[in-house]
């Protein structure tokens, strides 16, 4: 049995995590083996996230006054949290991929950028391209426009030079 001071420390630590994390995924993990749990934690760390198994009433108390409060109400069953302050898409992809391979791992709720989302939205988020891929596409579009502009501008000068050169060769320009 934990002492009251230890319970308070756990509550304070979880409250700090809720205040710090921008993206939280509340999950259920019934009947996971030790090996599956190890793989899950490894997957989450690889996506830049943290993972905790929590008590439902502790999560509800710790979430009071934080953006995570709506998703921590009325939790039931075995509950865990995967959270990050970094890219929510990478974590959602990692969790969704893991959930497909392990049907006993389920989503209960989520919070992205401080807004509560449902399970369907988590799967939609996981279907989005990663942040780096979006940046690469935007950079390509910016470069493509600049490249077309340079080609058009240099093409006008080149075409003018060709016309003048042909005119001189055919003696159409008098000096």
C-alpha cells in the first residue's frame, strides 16, 4: 500500500505531464504480454513520445484544470497514455500501426494541440503525411514556381537574341 505522500507525488507528476503535453492518446491494453508491452514502449519512444500506465481515478484528479480534463473523465478498464509535445502525426501513426498488429490494444480518446478528438479522428490523423513530408512538398512547390519564373524570364532574353541573330545573318537589319 502506498503512502499518502507517494500518491501525492504521483498525482503532481501526472499533472505536470498533462500541462506539458500538447498531444495525448488515451488507450486500453487488455491482455498484452510483456513482450508486446516492450514493443509498444519501443514504438512510442521511436515516435518521440512517452508512455504511462495510469489509474483511472488518478488521471481524472490530475487532469482537473488542464486541457486534458475532457478526455480523462469517466475512464474505465485498464488505461494507459501515450503523449508527446512533438509531432502528433508520427505518434498517431505508430500507435495505429501497433493497434492493427495487436487487436487487444485500443484507443479510448485523444487530444491534439489541446483539443479533444475522438477515435475516428485519431485514425484520420494517422493517415496524414508526416510533418517532414509536408515540408518537402511545400518547398518543392515554392521552388517550382521560382524555377518557372526564371525559365520564362531567361527564355524571353534568349528568344530576343535568336531573332536579332537571325536578322543580322539575313541582313534584315541595316547599320
